[in-house]
């Protein structure tokens, strides 16, 4: 066997952004108190991430301001909830960065519609990398905010990256737990036999994909009859004006993602696309909150009184190590109702006051 020495290079092989739309195409209106620009930066996997920077108007350039990186929900884009949150925080004097995570929206990463516990955690650290370079930002005053499925990855990043000085989540999921054990009204739902059946189902799809030399795309939602697995339809199959879907959780997601008056966006997987069919396999044996007890910075975990995801937030709160932690239950709110301000229940001011205090 011949060994070949490969010289290291300082020039990474970067996967380019999918796009960088120059027109304003958000699901919310730009406030004249702030300025906005689109940027791109690269994570440690060589994936170019695309983001929106929101700055308080006439922000000082002496590296004095606190900053927050925002992403989520899982399958959403920065033109939806994360942009809305970031936009509001900027009106309160914070520098913010709303980014599309890898494989999603305008960010790079191939194949599309994929996920990874490692990569999605790294995306938050890459956002911190970028924020440290801004002339307005004090690199010792940076926090992260994860919404829905990106909430768990924000906590994982805070446990790993000491540059993150505060972390908040909104209606968080632990996606590794959700993929591996199912989502119930208050607990995990898959039996060990069903979990094994799901692995076999996804592995068979992987074999078929390789034989076809093509990736298949589908919903990652499943229904079990005993230990038999089948897929259920995804949100993109639901008409914009669908009513009475029979499943209150699917209904609230559809009312946001499929509604042009609220959250519909053509680049969002949840609005207008599908996930790679075998995507859950890489999540099923990961446990991203295993080191939550090592989080030692101020932590805010917010969820809804009637959110089906509430148990993820309550369990995460119990495991976060810092004594500087707060669990907020928003009265009357379900899960997707905290994606935007449509029902008047989203307490954006709570996130602003938290980060302003925590990042002093």
C-alpha cells in the first residue's frame, strides 16, 4: 500500500449559498428604526450560510453593542419567525442575525432538505463567529435564540461554546428526541419495537435511494399500526385555506405555514417543500441535550400553556445547569401561536428584556 501525503490548505472547499435575494421578501414589515442587510458566512463544514443582519439605526461602531443570533423553526426560513424575532430585538437596541441553517432556505448544504445534529449546532457557533467581526458588536456580549426545533440546538451550542453568554428558546423541541422517540401530548410515544421498525423502514428507503442513484423526498411524519410504519402527508399537501383537518397540531402548523397572510414563504420546507426521506436516521441516535447541565450562562426557556411541545421545554429547563434560568409559560398559547404576533400572545418584549439584562 502506498501512502500519499496531502498538504493541508487554508482554503476550505466552500458550498456556495443557494441564493441571496436582494428584495425584501419577509413575512413582516421593515421598521424604519432599524437598518437591514443580507450577509453570508461559512461554518466549519464549509457550508455558506445566508443571514439577515438587523442593526439599530445609527448604531455605534465602537464594538459596544450586544448581539443575538436567531434561527428556527425546523424547516422554516429567516423570512419567517426567526426574522420576526430578530427584527423586534433590533428595535430594542440589539444587533441581531437571523440565519437559514444549513441545507435550508438560501444557505448552502447538499443534498437539500437534510439535517444534522452536529451541523445545526455548529451553525449557531458559525453565527457567533460572524458576529464577532462586526464593528458594532462587543464579542463578549453575544447570545443565541432558537425557535421550535432549533431551540434544542441553541441549547447544545450554549453548552459547547463559551463565547455564547446567554441563550433563549421559544416553544422548543429537542429534535433528536422527537425523531428517535416520537412526539406525544406530554411524553415520548414510540415503544422500543416501534423505534426499531422505524429504523428498518428508513434503512430500506436508504437502500432504495442508493439503487436509484437519487435522493427521495417525503414527510418525516409517520403513523404506526402496531409495528408497521407508513408515512402521513406533509403540510405542502394541505390547501392554503384548509379547515377542520382533524388534528389540532397539524392544523396550527398549517394555519401558519400554509397561510399567505401569516407565515407562508416559498423557500420554507414547511410551506413549500419536503425533507429528504431518510433524514431522521442521523438524528435518532443523537442526544443533543446530554450536556445541558454544563450550560452556565443565563437561560430563558419560553413555551405555551397549550403547546404540544411544552414537555420538551419543561424537561430542558430541569436539566440546564445554571441557576440563572427561567421557565416562562405563556397563558393561552399553543405551539405555532408563538411563531408570530397574529394572536397577540407572543411576548417579544420578554426576550428583549432577557437579552438586554443578560448581555450587559
